[in-house]
């Protein structure tokens, strides 16, 4: 019998730890055979204690490789040139990527076969093997990170009187049948890689920031902190109806809450971008990555038809009573504006879903900032820049731009210098 290394045959002169790597490489690629007791040149050396080595191989496969690969391997003692050697037959596994239990789903623990060598798999190759084995549903596929903690999620579940232990991980879909954390587990974990970004702008455009913040950690934590942050911008006006005091916020609380929850639950997490929240003086825009689920139309969702992209995540939110019923979110956002003269807007593209919540108390001023500046200067005869900043509620840079434009157009003149600079109307210009 002639022995020669090929893409599906590996030769080993003795049993050692490197055999694990070869078993993994064959299981993760196209299968193959490992002959132990034959050197690299095909010379039969034989094994001094083949039976003991056979038992060691069995323990190695059982204890060092995950997931369980025993059904895809077999090891037997054969005779070659009147010497005992061992042949390990490995078929391509159905739960790839197989890995060293001590290393996890990292390149250092996952190997593939290239020609006659076995080498670490790239992260992209590992992801592709997971998709091939688990399907392309993001929340159900095994997570590359397995060292996860759930302190925040645990507290939330316990506050709701719900158990949250290892027994519940599989029930919720956070772990698969082999005990691996799924991407849903990653989303709920303290190590979640996605985020929510909030930005507050001066005025009604994105020209100038007033504040910005990014929220990390479990998506449950991000949701709570983002909602609190947005509500700090939600001014409340108090009025009286008879003897009762009535508080009217800029934005209905339910509309903010529901829009944010919908963005978290229904976004496409296979993309790495963040959920974006833009807060303007006249509106809030919440941008979620991922358009409608395949098969649904905009008309369908307005009628209350529900098909979640992340079913297990939606179920977790339902158990936590963050979602009260499926398919009613958009309708209830619209209903929360029923008593106002403005309506929320929904803009949907192939890869994004945008909810626009109008400020219920915003009064649009038809006068431009240039007209306001001319009016103030005309009323006061001469005005310093700082007075304009204070009266208009604009920044130094914004007022400077307006003044320079009016100077260039000949509407005003500048007098004095440095701190004594003032602006006056050109006679007959306004």
C-alpha cells in the first residue's frame, strides 16, 4: 500500500496534539483520512501501542472538539507492512465550523484544508460556515463571540418577574441546541456590538449640533437610555382645563417610545450601522437600517399586517411587555397624534425605515433669519452681534454668517471695531 499526502490524506508519524487540527480541517472542508504511524515521505513506521493511541484519539475527539463531531469520525487499527497503524476517517460535518473547545470560534481554533496543509480559517470563512450550517437568519446563527455576560438583561427580566437563567437561554433563542450563544444572545448581552446614536441640532437643519451621544451595551440598556435622553428634549407646556392641570409635551410620549422600540426590534442587524435619532426644533427623525421584510408592502404595515425580521427578539420584547401586541405599532403612533394638527410621517426605502415625529407645539415662523436681523437693527437703530445672538437664540457663527451676507448685499453697515462693533441699516434698505 502506497501512502502519499493529498488534499484529503494526511500522514502523521505519531499521535500528538496536531492531529486535532487535521481532524478539524477535514471536518470543516471536504473530509479526508489521517494515517498515524506513517511519516511525511510515506514510510510506514508503525505504532508501539496502537490500542492505547486509539483510546487517546477517542478521548481527544470527545473532549477537545466542539460541536460533537463523533458521528462524522471513525478510527480503526489496520496493518501495513506487518506494522500496526491507525486510520482516522473524517467526513464533512453538518454543524460547521468545528473548533478547538479551548479556543472557541476564532481563527486560532478553527482550521480548514488548503491543498496538503491545514491552516487557520479567516473570520469571513468562519462566518460563511455558520451561515451555511445555520441559515442566514441573523438572530438564529451562532455568534462568533461566545464569552458573553447578561447582567443588564438579567436585571430587566427579574424586575418583570421573569426567570433568566441558562435554562431560559434556549427557550428565548439566545442559545442553540448545542449550547452556543446565537446573535440574539449577542444583542441582549453586555457586549452587544451595535449602538444607537442620538444627535440634537440647533434649528431645523443639520448644520449645527447642540449635543450628541452614542449608547452601547445590551440593546435593552440602549433602548432605556436613548428614550430617557430623547425625553429630556421633550418640553412640556402646562395649561388648565377647568380646575384640572393638563400637561402637553412637544411629542406624545407613546410615539417616541413606540418608534424607538420598532427601530430596535425590526432593524436589520446583519448590517453594522447604528440606529440614528435626529432631534430638531420642529421634529424627531428615527432612522432604522433595513426596509420592509420581503413580501410586505407599505400598505400592508399601515393595515396592521405584521411580519418580524427578528421573531425571537420580538418575542423577548413581548414577554417583557415592551410590545403589547403585534402589528399595532404604526397605527398607535398615528393615533397618538389624533388630537393634534400634525401627523407623523413614515419614509421607507429598500434599506431604511424612517419615522418622522413632528413637534406638536412648533410654530413655523415664515420670516427668514435675515429678515429678523434687519427688523431688530431697524428697531434698535444699532445692534451688537451678541445682542442678535441672544435675541435670535442663534450661535456666534450663525449670526456672523447672516451679518456678512447682509453686509455684502448692502443692507447694513458695520461701525466701530473689536468689542465696540455695531451694525446699522443703510438708509432706505428696509
